[in-house]
């Protein structure tokens, strides 16, 4: 069965040079340099041909995003370099990398809108990627609303939402850094869950019902904590000193949990069958898409693809439901009738 890996990462060579020059996190640069299939796309394409000939990859930019590399005067150019680089990769290896997802300079909204239009209309991007916060600012800040509005109502294409929480965000007060990489392993699913929650309760999905957002790691914590979220948020405001947050529920036309189910989740769960079952049970089979997070696995590329496929196969889904996860849902999201060799 043909498969679309809708969430994996690359660093186009010219953008990687920008990362080396401007990134503030030496550990992150070390990690990127140690993953050849992140920037050596010839090796990546060869790996797909040899090991996964039935898989095509929709490319997204690896961290750090343009707004994390420079201020609003620099990030637009950084985004253009990234998007031009991914477009070039797609032209060179169309059978393995048929399309890409654009990155935006989110700390400069006017320029982000221009780059969105350019990347989609001129380069052929099939959506945009955003990070769960913009240098610490929440995505439900009104300044960012035009980004969501244009994607939903003008381009009618999805948004890929990737979590980010730096190692400098400590787990306890008085400590300078997070220990044991807790900032990523547990912090990133938390970041995704927080961003989703802010979108729901700010009314973003109420205002933009056509908005489609693909959450990395299958919705973070939400599927697993769905029962807790539904019952406790039904009592929103009861624990607030003045109770003012209870008014939020009155402004929403349906129960909060129903808005969370409007998001999409990917299958990036480290190959865990039980976690994927939980995600499908929550979002529904029409709102889950196959993805790998390649090449961020212990083997530097193939493991997460292989284990992601295994986790789907182990569920014993019908052929029709497998087709939705592997192919149909992604094509529908990107408004494509076919992709690459599919």
C-alpha cells in the first residue's frame, strides 16, 4: 500500500549554514550535525528507495524555526532560504519528496503572510508549519490571527504544528536547565497540549471552523487525558477565585472536547501501538495521518518509518482504514488527487 509520510524533517544545506551561524543552542547544532539524513538528501532519497519504496515524504523544516534564529528584520530572509531549499529538494527528487510544507517568519506577521503566499502560490507548498509558541508568545495572541485566517479561508490548506520547549526551560525553580532531556521527552507533548488548549478556549476554532491543524505526536497529552480534560473543563471557572473563566464556556457553541477533536494527529509515537490506538480512538480514523519524524530516531532515519508502519499494522485495522491513515487523509488535507508515485 502506498504511504505518505506527512511529518518528517530536513535542513536544506543553505539553511543549515544559517543555523550554524545564528543558533544560540550549541547542543542543538551538535545534534543536527550528527544526523546526516537531515541535510544529506541524496543519502535520504537512497534510503527510501532501498528500504521503503512505497513511502513518499512531505518535507518540513527541522528546528530551529526562522524566528528562533533572528529578529523580525532577519527571519523573513531565513524563511525564504528554507523554503527555496525545500522546493529545490522536491525538484531534484520528486519521486521521494514530491511536496513540502513552508516555514514562516512568525515574529514578523506581515512578512509571514507574504512568504506564505509566495511559498504556496509560486513554490507549490501544500501548507505551512508553525511552532507551538513564538519565542515564548502564545499562538492565540491576536497578532497571529491573520496567519490562521488566511490559511483557513484563502488557501484552504493545513497547518503543521510542531512543539518546541528549549532545554533552558527548567523543570523546577532555582535550576538553570531542564535535566535528563525532560524538556523534550515530556515537555514537547505538554507544549502541544497547551497550544491546542489556548486555541480552543480563545475561540480560534469557533471563529475559523475550516482551520485544519496537524498536531505532532498525535495531539500530545490530549488523547490520553481526554476523560480528565472533558470532565474538568466542563467545570471551567469553578476553581478560579473570581469564577470569570466560566464565561468562556458560554462563548463556545459546543463542549470544549469537541473542538479538540477538530485537530488532526500524526502517528509519531515511537512505534507504540497502544498510544496510537488511543489517538485513533480520540481523533477518529479520519483525523489521523501517517508520519515518521525521520530522521530523529536512534538509527538516524529508517527506524521511525519502520516502527510507525508496524504500529499501524499491529492494530488490525480494515484495509479501508489503513488506506485513510497511510494515504487518503493526507491527500484530502493537502487537496491533492495524487502525490509522487501514488
